[in-house]
C-alpha cells in the first residue's frame, strides 16, 4: 500500500513505519472498542500514516472531529483524543468530557489524550483549570513530526506557520521543526554539512544543535545516507509563493486544492468507478495523487502545455496494445497478455481520469480572467511598471474582484519593486478601503508585518537578483525545458535557484555575497560525530564516493509550493548535478492558502 514511499536512496517508508509503530502503541493502550476524536487538522495527515482499515483492525469503531459541541452518540467505553497542543482545543476536550460525565450511565468511560508531536505544559494547565485533567487516564505523545507525502516529500502540516511567526510572534513551529530534524537524523543518520538562509532558518538550526547536545543519542551516530541539508526561510523568497504555478500538480492544487495527496473534483465529470469515493452530499469524486500512479508520476512536474503530449502518447500506446492480433500469438504470449490485462485496465482508467482533470484545468486557465491576471504578474516578474499604480489592479478594484486576487498582485508589485512608492501604497489603501470596507486595513497591516507589502526603500533587491541569478527568461521553454523557469513559464523560483547555485563548485561561498541583500543571515555548519576525531580521515572521506548521487535535504520553514518541488525534481534529473533531493516543509501551500492566512474576515 505504501510501496511508492521507498523509491529513493532515503527510504521514506521507514518514517511511515515508525509513525505506525507509535500509533499502534496508542491504540493498544486500551482494550476493546474505542472511538478517536481528532483535532480536525490531523485527520488527513494521519491518514497518510495509517488507512481506515488499519484503524478497524485495532478496534476503532468510531471517529469524530474535535468540535466545541460535544458528540452525543458515542457508545464505546474508550475515547482517545488526538490533538495538536492548542489551548482552545483543550476547551473543546473539556466540553466533550463534561457532557459525557453528565449522562447517567452504569459504566463510566475512559479518556486518553495524546498530543502530536509533544506535550504542552500550558495545555495541561488549561485542562486542570477546566476540571478534566483528573478524568484522563493517560496524557501522552504521538511522536510524528513529518508526514510522508511521497518518496521525496515530507510535510509537517503545520497550518499558518508563517503567520504565527510574523504576525502572532509565536515561535513554537521553530521548536517543532528542530524536533523533526533530530528525528530525521535519528532515523537516517547524522547530516554532516548544513547550509541555510534566513533568520528563522538560523534559529531552527541553533535549536536543533542545542537539543542534540542535550540528547547524547541524537547526533552521535555515524554519517547516514543524507550528505547535506539546506534550510530556507520562506521570507527569503516571497515572490515564488505568490506566483501562479503552471505545472500540472500546481494548477490542480491552486484550482481545486490538494489536501494530504487527495483532491475532490466534480463527480459528474467522471465515471462513478473512477474516483476513490463519491460524496453524495457535495457531489464530489475523490482522487489520490502520488507517484504510485505511473501516469500522474510522469505528468505532475510538467508545465501544463506539455501535458497533452504525454496523454496522447499513453493513449496511442494503449490503442496499439488493443489492436494487436491475438490469433498469431503463442500460448505463452497469450498467457502473458492475460496476466497484463489488469495493469492495462488500470492504465486506461488512469488515462481517462487525467484526461478529464486536464480538461477541467484547461477550462480555467484558458479563460480571459486567468490569462489577464497571469499577464499582469509576469510583467511584475520582469520588473515592468512597478513604480506607478497598475491599471489592471485598478480595474480589478473597480470591478470589486475577489480581494485575494487584488492583494496578491499588489504584493507581487511590492516585492518586484522592493516596496511600493509611498504615494502608490497610500493610493491603493484608499481605493481598497473605499471598495472593500474599513476592515481591509487590518489585512493590509498583516501583509505589511509579513513583509509582503511595504513602502519602497532605496535598495532594489529583486531587480538585482533577477539579473545576477537569471530569475526570468525572455522566451519560455515549456514542453522540452532546459531550465527551471518552466514551472512558472518565465520565472525560476529564487529558492530553487539558490539550491541550484549551491550545487556548483564553491557554490555556497559564491552565493553568500549574492544573497547579502536578502533578509537574515547566510550560514553553513559542519556536524562531526564524537567518534570522527578518533578515526583517520575527514569530512571529505565521508562523502568521497563521487559516483553515488549526493542526497540533499531541502527544508522550507514557512511552507513551499508544488512548483518549487517540481523545480527541485527537475534539477535532480539533470545528469550534471548527480543529486537526489528530499524536500521537507512545514506545510504545502499555494498562492491562495498562503494569502488566506493574512486576510481578516
């Protein structure tokens, strides 16, 4: 079921299996039938670790989301709460327990609480205040820091980590990120060389080292399969997270939303057998998107303009197999054909599904609204007309277009111009308040705190980096790309360009100067094991097998997009680089989900 997780040199399935073992211990802590009440943000991610059938095998008969209103129909003795350490959720748990205890029943229920990934003193204190701490038989931890999305992709699924850091001043996600890095090295071995850019990237690494010093087992092991790690703060590259993704998977995510590898699409467009399941209430068909499916694995990282070519090739291949003359075949050949029929059938269904998905996406991206908005953002990427009010943004405001669309383009103009001229910024604010109301100022305040919108300073950071790091291409190469610019047609994600430059000889030393204008420090560190100094040899001898691909972890603090993931996969496919990436992030985001965190309703 999870075979697609073991495709790379870093066997991600080991991480999934470790999480399952933790989960089994939790489920087996109480005998007999049990109900799980989830923190709603965890239901999907934990589904990547263990399917529903696994839960049934361990006598889980009911599952409910954790809500302020208590559930009334729980008829099992054991109730397990699994939640993030959040004080508001403690109030919900208290309400559920109080409601259950008010019922006059002969047998009392037993309650178990597990925090993911760590216990919280403040949360336990809250439970004491609410008078339910003593009702809990066990208060434990479900140590699962990274959720495995694919054989090269891990996400912590920490919603709104960027907002927590920049707007709320809550740095708990940095500690969780450090715990995740310790866990990664306990499982896969010490990472000898670490690079990073950004204040929060530096802080994550400092916390990781401090934790390693306290935990003697953490980094005292030999170098593992991972050779290097690059930690990137999202604030270093805000343009890429706001840009429209033009890869197949990126577009599906932006239009329909991919949550924990699952997407819900209009049911009427598909045969009833095609989707994983159909929700009768919302008329949606559910599909799982990961590398287990051959056609999707080939399509996901392609620019959408190359998708038709791939689908056409697969259709021709299936047709030619169907048209083979079976009468001329030997018994052995016929037997082989029959054995391959289920695979052919599955491939036909996959092809049909992705042809329909491609049609749905094409309908959206061929619309005038989409193309006009794309044209405007690409002008900003090329640093065109960034110093005056943009007529397209003015038209959007006049038409009362969705606020998110207007704000996104304003932020992109601000980033491209290293801020907006004070007169332009004030003009935009007045127009927004007039059309969308006074509460818009709260959202603008959030965007300014987050560094997405600001008044112009003298330094033209983006303009300089666009030239020095070749961030834009005049002529896009989308179908047969030779550069990572293809993921946005004309723009290379700065975050991935940094990684690409690092792959060159003395790359990080050369980058340090180029990145000096970006916020936060640029750092590098070397982790030696305690036993290394007693052995002959050095760091170079540890990674001197040049014919074996280097394995590099790229960790995004504050989220990353599918387009950035596609760009990193493109780099790993280039023979010159001889590298495999494992991409880690606090959350998979797109331009919509990233901005929604800052918009005040």
